[in-house]
């Protein structure tokens, strides 16, 4: 099994990797498919299903779908050009994707939130269609946004199920598909988890490109955090949630060096770092999926804690942090899920906390066994966590939840490093438990905003 570090850590836009980035990617992919057709489409239609329908407006899924059909993609989206394209569409009711000319698309008539008919493949389903001059559908494709910005067509999703059931071995030198295999390969090879992950990545890119790409990922993370620490005001969406990271950060800076500062204040630093990222995400800013947008603050907060507060930390070791975190995130995605719509927030912040714990344990000198233990502790203590965003916005409880995920990650890494790596619950067992818990969890608690905090606090 191989999933690249750059698949888990993707540059994109907020507020949601599955509900914003995914539909935008799907729209762009649909345009690519249309360009291969022998006919000329005159109009476009989109239908959102399941969680994409129930929380789509709060996650800007409608905007993302329009932008995708206009030809924008998350990694390169220019915010000003995107706003201009949306304004032009509101005025003209047409889109002009490259190579396809003008096509009709009236959001009020052609973009449908279907609350009644979920699609069978995944909770985040959408249908895109092209029409002729009479408005008849001449081409149609179903897409599933499966979490973390990953998008699969109906056919690809079916193929993926076949691949998961096959015995095919990846072409990389260390194709571990479970934590047990990962530890066995580490013992046999004498390599760290980061070294094995690096060897796998180098099958597809050269060392300079790999390092440059990893450092860019951290730069985007850090820039996002810095913007969040500097920004003030109220987040969009109607909940009137105030940005808090800036004010808390200012107080923490003012207290620095005071002899009477309590040790637990380090938790406030970690929470503030994470909240800064997730406030930017909630505002639709540029973020890195880690492994999702809703959980984007946990990994960078732990990295910033390590670099700025731990003696001896150095950015030269940053690739090892990200590679180790990606190895764990890949196992979770392969064997369970990173999608809140599929398994609740245990799959988002829980996965992010496990990834961050593993990365921190690695750069602090942990053995592969201690790294696996750190990831297991962090994931185990997020099991059962629901996804219940108030008003469908990635704000409450999501922003604070990332801060607590970072704190748990650091605690998990510290506990693991105090031991020798042996422990009672294997990471594989925690991942499988998360999968089963997500399967059994009521749909109300899986990113539909039909249960939990979403219905028990005022949302306007």
C-alpha cells in the first residue's frame, strides 16, 4: 500500500477538504471529461447528496461547485479571480471554462441540494451533468468526496474496493498496509518509519523535489498560522464567532519570561497555534489538509510547539516529522477513514492527533515501536468523537477541538517516549475500532448537523 505524503498534505482552501475542496476538484475533473467528448455541451447541472446537501451551505459547497465548473482547482485558486468568476456567473448565468466556450449554469435552477436521496457509494456524493441546447442531459458522472480532498468517480470507487480486496503489492520498497507490517519492516531493515516512507516516496520523485515539497508544505502551514495569529474580527457564516487566536497570542507573548507562569500555559500556546489555523480555514483561507481541512490545525500546532518551545528542535528534521505523520495517516485512511461524514470527528481530529503524535515522537528520538505507541494513544482517546458542526460551519466545535487534539498528541508522544514501545492496544486495533465505531455511529453525528451540539445550542 502506498499513499504519498503529498496526498495527505495538500495545499487547498477552507473551510472543508471534503465539502469545499472535493466538490471543486470534482467540477474540474468533470470539465476534463467533457473536453474528451465528441459533442459540445450547452449547459451544466449539479446535484448534491447526503452530507454535501445537509451541510453544504455552511461548508461553501455551492461556491466550490461553481468554481470547479468554472475551471478552478484548490491548489492554485486565486481568491480575487474566484470572486470575480462568481460575480460574473451571478450576473450572466453562464460559465466559460477553458476549451468549452460559454455554457449555461444558473445556480438557482441548476445547483440542487437533494436532502432526500443519498447516493450509495459514500455520504459525500454529487452528480454533475452536461446538457444540450434543449436542456436534455447528454453526459453525466457521479463523484464521491471521500475526505481529505480525495475524489473518486462511481467507477473508481468500485475499483478501489476491488483493489483493497486484492493481494496486489505496491511497487515501493516498503509497502506496509498495517502498523504491524510497518514495525516488522522497520525491525528487518533497521530503518526508521521516516526512512522507509522516504524510500517509498523516492520511487516517484528525486530527493531534492521531495525535500522542497515537504518544506513548502510547512511554509504554507506556518503562513496560514501567522495570518490567523494576526487576524481579528468575526468569522463569516452567521454564527458571529469571534476570532480568538490573536488576542490569546498577545497575552501569551506579554506573559513570556514571567517567573510565575504556570507550566500548564504551554497548552494555551498549542491551542492558540491550532485555533489560528482553523480560524483561517473557517474564513476560507489557504490551508494544508492534515489530513483534512477540519483537522488542519493539529499537526502544524504540534510542529510549531516543537520548533519554538522544545530545546534542540530544528527545521532540518521537519521532513522526518511529516513523513512519519504521513505514514500513520496513510494507514488510517487505508484501513478506516479520515472522513467526518463517514466516521465522525474521530476520523478527522483523531487521525490528525495520531499523525502529530507519531511525528513528534519520531523527531524526539523515538523508536518505531514508540512512534506507533504514540499514534495509538492519541487515536484511542478520540474514539467515538462525533462530527456535529453547528449550522454546518467548520467553527463550533471544530476550532477548539483542533487545539485539544494537539495537546493530546503531545501528551501521547511524551507518554510513549517514557516507555519502551511495548503496550497493550496495537495501533491496528485502534484503527479497526475507529472504523467499526464509525460504521455503527448514527448518521446524525456524521457531519450532517442533525445531532449533538448542532441541535443543542442556538445557531443564529
